[in-house]
C-alpha cells in the first residue's frame, strides 16, 4: 500500500511595486503574461501542485495586492511562511537598493525561528528588456549581495519571455521543503512550542 503525504508550503513574494511579482506568478501558475499594468486584485494566493522526489507538494504562493507601496502588508501575509522570494527589476537600481529593507522587514514581521537559516531566494526580473541594454544591476552585483546574505540562491528571469521561471520556482519549492523537514524534526520533541506562536497575532483569518 502506498500512502503519500501532501505537503503545503507557503511562499511569499516581496519587492518593490512594478518589478514583476504578479507577472512571475502568473507565468508560473497560468503560463500567461500580460503587458497591462494593473494592481493585483482577487485571491490572496495561487496554488500550484508539483512533485519533488516522492513528495507531493502544494505551493501556496502569496501575492500582495499593491500594498507593498505602503509597506503595510499585515501579519496574516507573513505568518507561517516557508520561503520568501525577493524580486527586483535588473533595469531599476532603486528596486535593488530596497532589497535590504524587504529582507529586514520580512525577518521582523515573520519572525522565523532561525533568521540566519530561513530560506530566501532572489529573482532579478525583466532581463528581456531592450535585449539587456538598459540593465543597471550587473549579475555580479546581485550575486555579491546574495553571498553577503549567506548564499541566497539567485535567478535571472523574464516573466514576459518565460525565462528561468520554472527553474526558479522549483528551487523555491525545494528550498522551502528542505527547511520544512528540519522544522518537523525540531518540533517533534517539543509540540507545545507551536501553541505559543499561534496565540500571538491578531485575527485568525
Ligand atoms: P508587481 O507590481 O511587482 O506585481 O509587477 P507586475 O507583475 O504588475 O508588473 C509590472 C509591469 O511590468 C507590467 O506592465 C508587466 O507587464 C511588466 N513586466 C513584468 N515582468 C516583466 C518581464 O519579465 N519583462 C517585461 N518586459 N515586462 C515585465
Ligand atoms: Mg502585483
């Protein structure tokens, strides 16, 4: 008899407004790209099923609804995240400069058990624009930043041309899964520890 456990992994996507967070998710989950700019509306998250080795994994990918402009995403957005995806636009320096803020904001709000080992991934998006001629952040600069954050994985992507999108999200799923396993092992001995964190926060929606 084969019994397979389905694992739910919560992934949140952060970065400045306009860098392509929603487009990357749409490309990954729906295989669609739209040139039109519209603030995200509707569901808080989309899901995608995938199999990694012998595990069935449901990625629950949370998008912002444009509130990232005001940096007020609320505690429910961050709560229980298994992986944080940071996105910047390789053609916009400011979107790279604010990565530190997003990184710190995540750690502050999500408050993971071990901030040093919590899985982050960086995506440098819109590499298709102008054949790369309008690019202002070099791959080296991005990789140096990742190295300074404890070797964060890095992918250069295009949501428009569907470059590296599947590869990036597969890495995201694997990294989150690896972290989840470690947590399972850690919590096995101390189940009470969970209740304490559950009680903090405000509403339970
Ligand atoms: P968000 O605010 O981070 O969610 O960004 P959106 O996904 O809404 O994208 C902002 C704008 O950039 C939209 O007009 C998209 O069509 C466009 N865009 C997103 N990703 C890419 C990309 O990889 N290449 C190009 N050329 N445009 C993109
Ligand atoms: Mg969006």
